[in-house]
């Protein structure tokens, strides 16, 4: 989930919407976890399993990309960041630079 949260943070100002869906028995349990972990996207509680019944079960975290016309363009695990970013970049020119993750800050070394 940290990878998905990072992608959302990079792209939310460009129109990307991210929604999480939990299946915990207690609706508050997932909400508390997500809040404490700093996840800011909306969460839906699927206590009765209706969403899973409609979409099928999958590994977690599951990532589904839906384009502006409502067509599912990616449905897979959120752990495959490279593949997810590739599909995200294909959503339109505003997402093209998201094909690769931002470079991690390199540790600075002291100079003489």
C-alpha cells in the first residue's frame, strides 16, 4: 500500500482518484488503520462482500485503473509498481511522466 499511496500523492492533482475498499468485519478497524498510517484517499467498507462478488477476489493490495471513459485499463496487484505505472502513464499525457517512480534521494557525502 505504500507504493499505491505514493502514486496517489504524485498524481491526485492531475485528476487521479484512488479509493480503498476494506473487507474487515468492523468498519472502523480499517478506517483507523488507514488514518494512523497516513493514507488520505477515501475508503469504502465492503462488509457484506458485494464489491468482491462483483469484481472477483484478488491479491491485496489490488489496484484497478479506470480511464476517463469508465473502461478498466488495469486490474492487478498494487505490488507490481512498474506495471501499474506503465498503465497509469497510458491514461493520458498528464500522467506520462509517472511511468517511472521519482528518483530516491541519494545520500550526500562530505566533500573535502
